[in-house]
C-alpha cells in the first residue's frame, strides 16, 4: 500500500492510487449446454469429437485401452460421417449448429426478462462444455463486468455425470486458477419440477394438434448412457423414468400408448434399455402405423433430435412397415421453454436479488 495514504482516507474508503480497479456488486447467470462443432468439415469435427470423447466423465474406459481406439480408429473414421450429419441440420445463415443458435436465443430472452426484474444488476451469458463459447472465457467475461456472484445453470432436466457434472467440472477448473473467486451457485436438476412437466406436456399438446394424424404410440426418448454408470450410482436413469411417469400421468395415457426408451448408444457395452431404434423397429413390425417421438431430456434441438430421431428413426419406422411418423420438437426458446428456464433461474437467485 502507498505510504502516503492517510489513515483518514482509509476510514472513508478512499482507494490508494496504486490499487487495481476492480468491478464488483453484480450477478452473473451462465447457461451451460453440451456443445457443437465449429464447422462440419473434417478438422472441426475431429477437434470437437476429440474434446468430447476425451472427457473421462463421458468415457470411463481406462485410458490405456481408450487412447488407441479413440485416436487410431474413431478420430480417423467418424469426423466425415458425423460432419455430413451435422451439415444436414446446420444453420447456414449463421454458420453454426442449431444448439448454439437456440442456446443464444434462450440467453437473450432470459436477459430481457431479468432486466425487467432487476435492471442492470444481472448479466446473462451462455457457454458450451465442448467447443465454443468456452465456459472458462465466459466466466471471466462475467467477472470483468463486475459479477462477484455467478449462478451456473446446466440446461439438463435430468442430472448425469456425463452432462451436468462435466459442465460444472469445467467451471470449477476455471475457478481453481482465480485469485479472487466469485461466489458460485449451481442450479439443481429439474426433472420432476411441476413447471417443467407442465411445459413439456403443453408443448407436446400443441405439436400434436398440428399433426394430420393421431399417433397410436408416443415414444419418449432420452439420451442413453452405459448401464454401468447406473450401477455405479448415477441417478440419471431414475430421473428419466420419473419424468416419463409424471408426463404420462398428466396425459392420462397407458404405458402401452406412452412409452420410453434411450437413444444414441455408442460402442459394444450395454447401455440403458430399451433402445430407441430397436423400439421403433419393433413397433413398426408389430403393426403400429402411426407414431410420434419426443425428447424431453434435451432443452434444445440438436443433432440427436433433428437428425437421429427425425431422420434416422423415421427411416427405421417407415422401412419396417410404419406409415406416419412425427418428431415433436424440444422446448427450445418457446414460451413454454423459457417459462421453465425463468422459473429455475428466479428460484435459484433468491437472496441475491
């Protein structure tokens, strides 16, 4: 401290002339989602897949076994086909994946909403666990704007170590390198929150009303994880089942009409069952002619919904005897979807606003 500073000045809160300028007193809200590649060509896809599949929260196979499989096989063969899949759903106008477009829109809507409640006291930002914008850089951006309290909001209704936990891991790694850490809160999963359940059901009703046919079966598809993760104590499976049960009770449908499954399995290990693609095929082969699929575990439409469900599983259904198939969109930045995000954020900001 400069020796010329007078004791009276210190008592009055006068800052020494050589004291660094520090902004404080504001609140940050950071929406976190999975991620998207920066492009659909080989190298952007390879970088994205490498970051994603190198995450030990996602792939728990011992490194000695996984490294050669990842680097010598997967990262050689998968970028091309995956890039073509992404190209089929790419937002060409913005040159980005739809997940990035939607997450940005969610953040902008939330910012407008909170501005009406708290003025300029709250700053809303968004980041991706894999790819850009990076979590580390967006936390720093919030700090630079004077946010000494930050709410992290993983946009996953159901908790899983491979989604919510890894997003928080990345944020915590950034915090570990900071001299002056902000105070941090993490919003909990909202798989059974009545506001979320009502929003998903209402959104589905609106989508069903637009169809030209009535589905005989509606399949609720969640992203899968290896069964081993459940046996190790991950609550994801149980939270998915509860979401499905609460939705079914709202509709008043039987378990035969309103079914659930798990998609996107990878590798040879057993994943959570029943599998979505096998279920879709079995339904068609059993004589079901009209069906719809919904994915309430995703807060925004992405490759796994727009391409895997609406394209790949549609083809499976039609190829095995189905006639009419519909994919019902995610909540995205719709009125129902934003009601959920606003509800979660306002609840978790209590005591700060």
